[in-house]
C-alpha cells in the first residue's frame, strides 16, 4: 500500500528556516504572499491532494483512459475531482489577477504542484498543461486573445495543451510540417496537420480544449526559424467569450503507455481548423523557449513528487513489515520477526531515497525563489542575475531530479520485495509513472547538452558564475566551522573538482564538440550532486542552529543532520567516479564505428 | 440571524497518536494540527445557513495559545465572517470553555450556537451540554439534520430506535454529528479573503472567567496491546476456549 501525507513540515522548514520566504512578500505584487499565506494555502491544498486526488491514483492507473468514437473518457472519479479542483480556484493560483488569477508566487505554485503530482501525477497533467497554455498566451498573445482565452483557461472551465511533436519530429522541431494558411481575416489561419503525444489533447473534464500549435506558414524559412505559434481551439469562442461552433480538431486515438495511464496522450488531427497567430510570424520557437524553462522545472518536481510518495510508502512498510532478524541479533523478541528497518541495506535504500528527495526539494525551492525574484525584483541587473541562475540550474533540476526519482521509486519498490512488483500495492505504478519524467520536456540527454552546449558558454560563462560565486563563498566560509565543517568540507572538495572539470571541458569542447557532448550527461550529474552538497550543507547549518532550542522538535533536526551526513558520506562520492569518467574523454564513446554497433 | 460556531484545534485525525514518555499527555510537538472534524461540520452547517439566507453573520470562536488563530482562519476561509480568539496558555477543560463561550454569547447575542458533539482529542462530549445549561438555552445534541423555521430550530438526531426530531425555540444550541453534512474544501480565493477578515483577541480575564482546571490528569497510557490469536483444531476446542478461557458462553 502506498501512503501519502503532504510534507508540510518540510515545506515550512525550507520556506521559513532555510530560505527566507519573507523575501518573496517583499517583491512588488506579492505582498500577500506571507509565510502565513503559504501555510494556509498549503494546508488546504494538502487536504484536497490527500483526500481526493491520491485515492484516485491507483484505480486511475488500472482503468486508464478510454478512446471511443473520437472521444476520450478519463477514469472514474476524475471529472468530479477536477470540478472540485477547479471550483477551489487551484487552476488560478499563479495566474495574472487581471484575468481572474490569484497572482501568487511561483514558489508557492511549486509546492502545490508537488503535492498534486505526489498524489496523482496523471491528474496533475490536465491543469499542468493548461497552466503552460496560459503562460504562452499571457506572454505572447495580444489583448484580444488574452481576453478571449485566458479567463476560462485560468478558472479551469476550459483546458489547454501544447502541440509540438509530430510523427517525424520530436526533439528536432525544425522538421514541423503542420501547415498554417492565411485567410482574409486578420491573424486568422487555417491549420492542417497531425500532432502526436499531446497530453490532455482530448478528454471529458472541460467543455473546450485550447491547443497551442506549432505550424509553418507557406512562405516560412526552413528549420526552427520558420515556425509560428497558433491558438487552435476545439470549439471556437463566440464574441462574448462563450463556447461556439466545433472547429476542425479531432482526436485520432490515444497511446497505450508504460505509465501515467490516466493522462490522455493523444493524436490530434487538425483539418483546415481555424487558428490564430500568437506573437510574431516565424517567432514560434522563441515563444516556446520562454515557456520551456518553466515546464522543465515542473517536470523536475514531478520526479521529486513521486520520490516523496515512494519514500513515505517504503518507510511505512519498512517499519511494519516483519521479516528476518537483525544481523546483530534479535531486536524485537516479542515479535515473530524484526521489522525491515533493522537491516542496514534497507536503511541505505531509505536514506538514499530521503537524501535525494529532501535535498532535491531544497534545490528546487532555491531555484523557484530565484524565479520569483527574476520576475519581480525592481532592479534590472538583479532580475537578470536571478534569471541566469534559474537558466543554468533548470536542466539540472529537470534531469537530475528525475534521474534520482527513478532510482528512488525503484528503491521504494525494492523495499516492498515481491509485493512491490504487484500492481495492487501501488509501488510499481510509481516506477512506471516516474519513467516518463526522464523523457518528456526534453529527454535528460538533451538537458545535459543544454547545460554543456548552451548554458555553460553563455555570456562567457556568466551563468556558471551565478552559481559558482555564491557557492564558493558560502562553502569556503563554512569549511572551517567546527560543527559545520563535516558537511561543508566534502561539499567544497567536490565543488573544487567541479570547477576544474568545467574548465577542462570548456577547453576540450572548443576544440572538439564531441568531447563536451560525450561528457555532458556525466557532467550534469556531477554538477547536480555538487549542488545537492551545497543545499545539504545549508540545511545542516539550520539544523545545527535549531536543534538545541527545538522545543520537542530535536528529532526533526537530528534527522536532517543524519541525512546530510549520509549524503556527504554515501552519495556525494559518486562525483569521484564521474570526474574520473569525464577525464577519460570522448574516445571510449566514439571509437567504435557506427556500422559495428 | 447571527450564528456562533466554536472551533477547536486538535491533533489531525490522520496522525498516529504517541503518548509522551513521562505519561503526562500525548506528543504534540512536530505533529500536524487541524480543526476538530465535528467543528468543521459545525462551520459547514453555519455557512450553508448563511448561503440559504437564514443566517446573516457567522462568528467563529476558538481558545488557546496563538496558533489556534490558524484554526479560526480555516473557519474564515470556509465562510465565517469574523473570529474571536480567547488567548490563554492554560490547559482548557470543558467547563472553562463553556463558561468562556457563555461570556462571549452574552456579548454577541447569537440566535444559534453550533459546536461539535465532541473533540477528537479528549472525546469529552461535554462542552455543548454545559454551555446550554449555563445559558439556560434548549439544546439539540448529535444533530444529523438541522432546519430553521421562523424562531424554531428543527433538529434531527440519530437515536437507537431511529430518528428523533426535536423542535427547539431560538436562541438554541446544537452539537453536530458526523452525518449532518460533508464539509467543503476552502477555495483558494476564500483562503486569501480570510486573511483580511478580523480576529478579535480577548483574554479570560477580560471576560471575567476563571479558567483554572478542576480536573487533574494522573496518567496517560497507550491502550493495552492486542494479543496474538491462536488457531483451534476442533469445534470442541473452540467451544471449550469460549466457555473456559474467554468466558463468553
């Protein structure tokens, strides 16, 4: 059996004790977003996730979505849950108040989205995709488009999608073939083509679905420079914003997938459908890119979220399941066997899960706070500095958190033994659901290339410095601290090797790009592990300061310290192997001829 | 018509309760707290009465140290109009709570007071009855249905033989049972609105009430552990055990 309770105490710890959430309420427009607001919103969101969404997760996986006569049916209970979610205003959380949103910070949205994904990742896809569409229209649409589409998308009456992929093009969007033909109407086009892998492309949760579609104009240049973005709704909107006649948009089928089975992954056929150009002609890729970072951070936290559920479930099981005896002798003589937790290997697995999950959450929370600052600080230079930090760490949050999450969900299943392999216990679903997070929104290998090929060299390494400088300063200062040194010192050593490796890679990559590309995935992982070393040191610093005056909470802070120690001793050393492997260069990867594979 | 609802902050119903090692009480540090579920039903009923145009104002009251304000905020987010927080660090027992509520009721003059039938932490099931007695008001306890007709509250109660409906002349007091309603989830806009609603702070002294506890807790212990079962080989053995060991037949 899986269990899930929103980790509200950990949220409070990160928001109020590690990162000063008060800084967010100082940002213009976020005055309402105080620590009390965060707590109240998270507590109510937790209830909905635990009581409504989580119980639908396993049955939703078993039932899946059904495709009948062009219509997609979501599993039993999803519609009612969606209505509760929508009526509760949760779809509007971070959206612009001008169009009916609540205008709350990205940081708060992050924690709420984590809870939703922990409880039911498939369910979270529907409002998640809508939020992406809202962002696209909000940033790139004109005023008429915003007034027409945003209010109903924000209040959740309608939902949204992102239509990028086509049968011949996934990562390489330059090959998009969907055509957009101008009409007599200003900004109105006829869209024809087939899109695949469209999450929430068709379903029965809302009365209308608003697709954001990448397509090519007749005179467009080839490649990514010739792609434009269009709003193509399932039903047209009338002048007063109501649902109008049906548009030429049809669902051709749904995919049968490994996981997230309650999320409808659709083939969408556009047949001479009416669409509206968003932003500039041929400016579609740029519009996409502004959203890509947010979407990638979102996927990173999906992984994290599944890791949390896996950890909670495995911990509960390890404390209750009686099996075998401790290697050092019987620990619970009154019971027929000792609980799993007495076994060192079970503890290793649980601590690995916990260190990656709690550390990953801290890293992501730090990035989200920078995201809020990047949008709202008044000083343009400071905004840019935060934006650059977010840009640098986005591929790391996406790839490392999801890679870790796959390991974490797998360990969770392992702790359940044979029962982990049985569907009814829910653990194997977490593994299957998690697997997609390493693939979509840019496969993790693409994230590594983004880090090494784009972010590393951008502005002559300025993005790197946004991370290197504060981390160097912090760890150097804490290294000689008698209590904190045991955390800061190993973190600083690994950090030093990361800096050396970065310089080496930059140099070799300039001469031969294969050198950078061959090392990219390992470099991203090493970078991520160092970043986790940094946040675990910060966590340890707070825990050390608080545990003395912890008013009955000493156990909470002691657990943070023990987990931080585990991280430094057992997980951070992976960087050693990674740096050695990176040092071996591209040759071991490249020497075998393609035809010899 | 003004309504008063009392809300208590208790250990969340999902939390596995642990007894403190010194047996003076249960562990509350680092434990999730929420509104007593029966009180949540009380707030929900009040909000429904307001939505139906029967009630005009809902005042949510809680008592205890500063964090109980969060519980009042939850009531405000569900739809109560304002809050009253009686701040005290003294451990409050039912009689003290009833006396404080009486003092507040005299100031506020509500037509109806709604309380949970009991709080899930101490399960006393006493405050509502005590308060009605102190006020000299009619009481409808364990309400599973409530209807207001003019100056009468019709309260349906689930009793052993079936359903019993009582007519109470207002002002009256009711305590809620589980089936009265299903409380709503507070919406995000209402959580934000609740931040702007006022919570008046009072002390027991200002209300002229002595809240000194009259009951002393001697010891808090975990319930005895269940013994493992045994398999019996024959029906005769089962009957023998039932007769001689369990002594139930």
